């Protein structure tokens, strides 16, 4: 079939993008809309689910107009979404009962500490593959139950719905007919049993979440329902590919084989290694999740999640005023004294993988009298690569794999200084696609394959460029040792 289009919605931490791909998998148009980052005096981070849904509808209309296509030739839609961000809504009204708790938010830390003291930490990790942490949805759902009026009663009565952003969008787009999630998103909730591939009753009991308040789990290439985008399309189209954004990027990079790895540079970062059809439970601070389940076949991943990577650059711009735009970071990093020993450990909301210290605070270490603006920007930029390298080192220890090539995506990949430094510090080739929209593309490819519109040749739509390591091993070791010393300094302050 020719002359068709596939629509993809990528709902991310900072905003929503809609992307149109043609029958060869080539992007025809993209449109983005930001949404508010709601941060209170406690540092809690929230999103308005209604605003997010409204932006989905708006971006779809705008991207179709921008592409100048016949909207009747859009045959299916895929969704990729920010993971762990958690929504609770009323099934009867379809209205949120509270603003969504964003994945970065650690307001459930006391709940997790209480569960840890009760002795459930090892049980949770063994079943879910995830270390007990306030960043996962289970603790956030408990927070809703304990802090938002009537949520506990509605959940017990079967009237409350808990879900990640994908479930919320599917529910709204299908006018409440579908209350579903896919396995990639379910595996990030801390409530899915990775062995049985079902909601685990014991885990739900530990967190106090009724199983009936959770969505139906479906294969990632299922038909999740149909939507006409609030009447914008003349006839509904199927939603037939749903993936968490990091999983979408993994699929978009064609990292479908065991041993392939990708790094997504976003607000935070996800480093994800495909481990095939057998889960590997980390001994070095990583998470075990499902990459996806496609046609009943499960693929697993080891993953390390980092809270602040691209957001570090936003901090330089918005909080410190050291740069006017992200484009300046590469040039300033190159101008900085290469021998300056400043390290920034950006633990603004704690440290994620492989340390998992939610109480950690950010530090700047190793400054000298000659440290200036350029050196601070360089330290912030390099902190992104150091954090990712920590995860890669843990993956090498867990699997014994060499990991000599990283598929990467996201806005910061435009920073040639960062990409070369990542290659140098991780001693690996960096493989950068000619498109940035890997999460959206992966969801679109999956949806197109599910609808029998695409086959494996669709990956020919993507080309790559490379960075190769140039750093002397002694220099690399010295720099990594300096970074570790800064991290240890931070951890010793807890």
C-alpha cells in the first residue's frame, strides 16, 4: 500500500509533539507544544493532565496542517510517553482527581521509607526488577490514596483509575472505552511481576493499590482502541502501538537484538540495554524492565535512569543565566581551560542509577581561582556524560559485555563537544541518527508494523553519523577517578 501516513504522538516531560511519517517511514512534519511545569515550595513537580490531553489534540491538528496532507490518508497512530509520571482520574467523569505527579518528583519518599522499614524492599526488587524508589508510580499512587480526598474510597469502589500517561491518553482518546497500558509502561510501575507478566497482588497490597484500579495490560503492538481526535478525523483510526518513550527510542534505533544499547538524552536520561528474552537482575544499581511484548514475545532490558542531564543545561540558562540558549554550551566547553578540575554532580532531586540516593544534594567540587563561566559550563556539560558512563560501567559489570557502540538520541546530541566527550569517557563509538524524534519514530514504526503497513525495510529511512574515542586511557581514568571522588564527596554528606 502506498500514499498513506502514520501519525505518532510523543508525550514527553517538557511537552507534546505530533509527527507525521509517510509510507517509507520518513518524517513529513512535526509540531510541538509545551505544557506547564508546576513546582511548589516543596520542590514537588506536577503536570496538568487536562492540559496535556488538550495539547495532544492541538498538535495533531497543527501537524496535519503543517504537513499539508489529506488527513483521510492517516491510517493509524502510535503513542510514546514520559514514563512513571502518574495520573489518577474518575472513571465516571473522566476528570483527573489531582494533577499528575511527574517522574522526577520525590514526594513519595516517606512512603517508600516506611515500606522499606517494613522489610519489603528486597521482595519488591525481586518481583518488579526495580529498586524501591519514590520515582516509580507505585509510591506515587500510594501518595494519591493517602493525600487526595476521596481517592482511596473511589479506588476501593472501582471508580478511580490509576495510570501512566499512556493510559490517560488512551482513555481520553477513546472516550473512556479503553482503559489499557502496554507492557513497557506497566513494567515501570513497580507493580508488575516480571515473571508472571501480571499485576502482582502482593506488590499491590504492599503499596495499598487495588488491582481493579489498574489498567488492562496489553502487548505493545495491540490495538488499544480507536480515536478520531475529538472529531477532527472523519473516521476513527486505530491506536496500535504504545511504548514508553525510552522503549520507543530503543525500537526506533532498531535495538531489537540482545546486546544492543541506546542512550536517550532528554530532561533526564535513559540508558537501555536489550538483554533478550531473559531478565537479568542487576547487582550494580540498575533496573530490570520489559523492552516490550510483541505478539506475545517478551524482550527485557537493563536500564539506568538519570534524573538530570538535559535539565542541567536548562539550569545553566534559566537559574544561573550563564547561557542564553543550549547552543552555547559546546562552544563555551571548548573555550574552557581543559586542565580545570571542576566537577558538577547535578543531584538536584537526588541521584538516580546506579546510586539511588534520593536525599543527595547537588555539589560543585574542585574549583580553583581561575575557574570561570566557561569552566562551569564545561563541568555541567561533562556531568551528563559522566552520569551516563556510570550506568554503562554498571552494565558492563552485570553482563560482561564490552559495549563498544552506543545508539544515541535527543536534543543534546547536537552538542559536538558532549558527543565527543561521551565517546572518549565511555571508550565507545557514538552512533547518532539523522533525526531527533526517535521515541516518536519508534512508536510510529511499531504502529505501522502492527497495522501491516511497514516491514523491517522501514529502518532504511534513518541514517547515522559517528564519533570515535580519541582519549588516552590514562587521561580517561584520571577524569573518571575525579568524577568518582566528587560523587563520593556528595554521598559522604548524607
